């Protein structure tokens, strides 16, 4: 037996001191790994590959599926909100004054609507619904002013009263609708981004024209196509 004395640890058994050292070491390692994890960046490709292998091995695991990708690209058009009718009316009136092809076009307010009246005699041949070349030029000028607004626009076709009651009115309704459709189609063809509603009114609005206007002039005014602009936004 050696005469060397064992060190005194305050009356506690020496064999328990290693627990304190181990606890300190474990705390330091835990803090190190937490810090290391917080500074790391997840590699998504490797994670998906690992998850895919895990999924094949265990059907009960959640499978990561790729997001569906469309084979068709749908173009979008940003259309601004509706403009105040007073401001829009000023723009259109200025455009009409600048373009000789729009000399017969009239802009006027009707309740909460802005109406752009296009004389049918300048757009179509008599009793026809095909636009003339000069009519297409006029519509192109107008479209450049309204294509960038979001207001709802309807197209209303009008005709003059029938020459005699025996003539019938079916052709008037058909002609007014076909002319409204022709104007709407031309506006879309030259770049107007919406589908305006079309309406054939025949001579149903003739009685609202001022009776003080000479009869011949009233007949001319009744043959028209109106662009009816609303205060609200239209649908694409």
C-alpha cells in the first residue's frame, strides 16, 4: 500500500465529479449544434430526392408532388379602372375636333351615361350592315381614345322609321342589330380589349328626338350607332 493521500473534494465522493463535467460538455455540444443548424441552408434538391426515396420505401409517408405546369400560356391584359365620364367626354371631343374623319360624330351626356353617336349614313351603305373603308378609319381613331379606359361600353344600333307600315319592322330590328355587331367587331379587331354588349333598337328611340328638328334631319339622326359608355367598369 502506498502512503500517498487522496485529494479532498469537500467531503464528497470523488467519483461523482465526472457527472458535472459531462453535463457541461453536453450543454456546450447542444448549443454548438443548434447554432450550426441555424446557420445552415437547406438544399431543396437533395431534400426532395431523399424524401422521394423515403416515400417509395414507406407508402405511409407524405409524397412530395411537383406543382402542375400548364402547357398553354394565357396572355393577360392590364386594364385601368373606369374614368369619370366628364373627363372622358373631354378627351373624346378633343379627338373628334382633331380628326376630320370624325366630323359627324357627336358626344353627349344622357343621365349617367356618355353617348358617342356615329351616323349610320357615314358608316354603311343604305340598308347594309357592312362598314365602309372610311367608317373603319373613323372607328380606328375613336378606338385609340377608348382602348385604354376601363369603362363598360355597349353598342346600340338604331334605324329610321319604316317608309310605310306595310314594309314591316323585322328588317329594322335585324339591320340595327347587325350594324351594332359590325361596329363592335371592328372595335375588337383594331385592338379594343373588351367584348361590348350589342343591342338592336330599330326605330324605338325615334320619338325621343326633338320634334322641333326638321323631319329630314330627324331621320338622319335616327340612323346611327351609339357607343354607350357607363360609369362602371366593364368585363373582359
